[in-house]
C-alpha cells in the first residue's frame, strides 16, 4: 500500500509540473501574440491626440521661467502620479518617473524640458491670431517646451497602458531649466545609478514642415561658449583724450582684430560662429570710461576646434589691448558651457529605421543641423543618445516663426507625430533582440 501511495504522489507531481509547463507555454504564446504592431500604436496615438493638445494648451497659458517651474512641476507630477507611476524629485524643479515592467530587459530614458522664456508673446503668429496665449506677463513658451511636455505625458499614458506587453524599464525625465542649463548636472547625477542603456529626446522645430522628421547620426546641435571680457583703460575728460587711456578704441580694434584672425588663423573647414552681441562703455558724451565690456557667444560642432579658437581669441585680445596700453580681464564664465549634441550613429540608424516603419514618407533627407545649443548633449555622458527634430511649420496656420521669437507658434498636428515616433522607438528598442 505504501508503494502505491508513493507511485500516486510521483504521478501527481509529474502532472503538476506538466500543467505548470503548459501554462508557461500558453503565457509565452499569448505574449508573442500580443506583438505591438504599428496599427496598434497608430490607434493609441489617435486616442491620445486630444489629451496632448489640451495639455499643451494649458502649459502654454501658464509658463514659468527656468528654475522657477514650481507650478509646472506640480502639474506634471500630478499627471504622472494619476497614471500610476511614482515620481522621484531631483534637486531643483526637475524629476523623473520609472515604469518598471517587472520583466528583465533594457532601460531607456525619455526626456522633456519644462521651462519657458522671458519673452512678451505676440497674440498673433505669422498670419493670424494664436490659439493659445500666455497668461503670465513677460513669460512665454516660445521655443516649444510646452509641446515637449505634452508629448512625454502622452508617452507615459500610452506606454503605461502597454506595460504588460513590454519588458525592461522606461525612465521619464522632466528636466529643469534647459534654457539656462540649470538642471542638467543634477539630473545626470540622479540618473547615473539607474544604468540607462539609451536616451531619446526630440525638439519641435520651426525649420521643418509639420510632421517631417530630421533623424541623423553625428553632430546635430551646436555646442555653446560664452564671450565675456572687459577692456580696461583709464578714464578721464573727453576734452583731453591724451590724458586718458581710452578702452573704447582698444575694444573696437580688438573686435576688428578678432574678426580678421577668425578667418585667417584657424581651420575654416570647421564650423564656428562668432556672434558678438554686446559692447558697453561709458554713459556720458564728455567722459571717457575706465572700461568697456564685450559679450557674445560662439557656436561649434567640434570641441577641440572651439578650444583652439578661444586660445586665439584671448591672445588677440591681450596683444591688441597691450598695444593701446590697456589690459583685458576675462570673466570666469568665458569659455565652453555646453558640448554639441552628437547622436550615436548606431542608435540614429536604428531610430531612423523604426520611425520609417510608421512614417515612411516624412523623413528629411538633407543635413538637419541646428546652430542652437541643447543641454540634452550631457546625457551622452551616461549612455548612447538620440535627439531628433519634428517639424511644426505650417504656412496656412502661420506657424514657422523662429524659436525665441514673440510670434513663435506651432501646428499642433505635429504633437501626434512626435508622440508616435517616441512610442515607436520605445516599443522597438525594448522588444528588439538587436538592441
């Protein structure tokens, strides 16, 4: 009898193992059958379209300056929390949220900026009355960050709904103060322990028509450097300039000398733009000032060339000042402040391929470089990164004014294209065996 019971127990255990194995096979089959097709993604995008338009409109009406995005952050965190994700504050006003599928896999970071600009917004764009106008005096979303936030919230919504069909983790990044680079260092350090495998970001761009994508490897956005120095002489009465040492003539000659050296003493095949935007000296007609301030910016796509250019800049300024019996005082912030955005070639090729799957006829074929700078460049210190442009220009609607312009506006149809590309990238990257 004992042997019979043992036999029955062994048979029962075998049946249980077979049953559990069959359940696993069924579960795996069910997962395989739930492959997220481009049709499924298109349906999700369409269902989310009105949501992202409403979000963009609200955020546009209530913009906040860099590092003062307090209400913006509270609103964004409330939306993310409502979708079931915990938020992790980062020093300042930035934060991130993690969607963990509880299945092993890769980790990606999807990023938006959240700040606005100190620009009084025009109520009309290039053609007609704008749909949304800032209600905050002197502050406006005239760069597209309101759209970026709306797109990322849309991605949180859709990818959270798809959680069971994904694997790995998605980190949704809300970065403080992109316009001033105030929040990037804290964000990079906060994200370092998460071991993110790839970063993805996009910028709504007025240079391209609505829904046109610029996706390319290598340098995409310029690095930025600051020009800031004083030319110091000795002030005095304008009736006897010989008794003074005029920093004004020295400053004028420095600018002339630098412009000549810029074209003759450096590699002109390397793109570096020199934009002198300020020169201040004196406040009375009959007074020679003690000093003159010169300020501006340099944009570049190769850091080593920018470093060489600043060595040249300093030498020319000091030598010419010395010839005028003046001295030069360079400010502490003179020099490189942001590296260029350089897309990882392999990740760019992957992104181009998967975006083409859903938007095959909307890819810009030329060189899409933009001379503006972006703090997104810093994420490449942690992992390969891809940054792309999504067009918002529509002549019929009057959108297409330059960024940081009071008439800047966007065609809101672009939001769905940006969202579609972000979701498509996320799904393909997390489920692909190639990456």
